C-alpha cells in the first residue's frame, strides 16, 4: 500500500512539473517584448563590443558605432532607452533564446541558417565579404588562396559562408579548415605576425578598421567571392510587433534624413538599400 502511495505521489509530482514547464513555455512563446519595453521604457540589445564601426567600446569606455546610433535613434522615437549588453558573438542566438537580450543589432547578417533561429527586420544595409592580406604576401585575389591559411570570427556569417559554399574558398585553403577567433583584433594580430595568410571579414568593417589604424597602404582588401549577406536586426520569432516597430522606425528615420546623417557620419555615404 505504501509503495502504491509513493508511486502516486511521484506520478503527481512529475505531472505537476511537466504542467508548470508547459505553462512556462507557453507563456514565453506568447510574451510580447514590445509591450514590456513600452511599459518599462527599456530594451536590451546584445552586441559584440569590438565590431567597429557598427558597435564597439571606445577608449573612453562609451559604446559607439553606426548601429549604436541607429538603434538609439529608433527607440528614442518611442521613448524607450536602450541597454547595450556585450555578448559572446558565437552565442548570440542562444542569448536571445534564453531571454538575456531582446534583440541582436550589430552588423547582423541575414543568412538562411539564421532565418531558422530568429525573426529578421527589413534589411537596412547591404553587405559584402572580403579577404584582407598583407601586401608583402602577393595575395591579391581569392584564386591566390590555394594552399594558404585563413582566419575568421567564430559565429560570423563569413564562417557560415565558408562552410556552406566550399567551392568558393574552402576547397582551396590549406587543410580545408579555417582559424577561428573571438574577435577581429585577434585575427588581425595573427595576420600581422604571419600566422595566417588572410582574414575573411565584412568589407565595411575591414576598410574602417584599416583606415583607423592607418594601415591601408600595407594591406590588400578584395572580394572573397561570396555574394554577401545584407544586414538586419534579429529578434525572437514571437516578437512580430517589435520587429514591425523597428521597421517603421528605420523607415521614418530615412524619410526625415536622420538615417542619412548617421550613415554619413560613419561611412561617408548613405548605406540604405534603396540608395545609389
């Protein structure tokens, strides 16, 4: 009898846990981040704080960049303050899923793999990937990469392209593998010291970085051969209202000319997709 009672108690306890878990998941799925942000006047955005010029920690300790300015301007329209949360870029989708951040907004490229994990906003900037090599290496095109070594940021769209489109670059590099770094600075240091022959990276980032470091005369920057992925904002699949508000905000900023001012500040041109 006691064994039967114990068994019944155990079964009831398990059912209670399953029920609570299901309720919790249902609640998470039905959560409305936009409604919460409107109520608290705050939203948390995850970003890689080394990714210049999109979003980075400046020498004075403040966060700066194109995406920093753009996101702040969008949410200012709604009276919402952005809390910027530095994250490990390779864990960005997991951070979003776990609720540690509300958005991924930091030169976030749209790829087929990422579309399965997040809900993307409209594209607000086109992208293109490049290889960076030392001029002394004599490597000036993707064709010169046969038997060479290449580095990339882990968790980046560039790494995804390298793996998913092997005919472009993977099949020609040494060992068909690529060295991964947590950020571009580490990769660039290895490139400087000759530990790798090239870096695979976003073109806007590469050109800005080299210009700021006054190294443009010492390095080659050329197309990696990939089509390139456009840039957008990533949210949880359930946050359709939040993404709608972001789309409206960015479009409004471009209509009033504020988007152009931010873009000119960081790139010297209007990077909005419809711009020529």
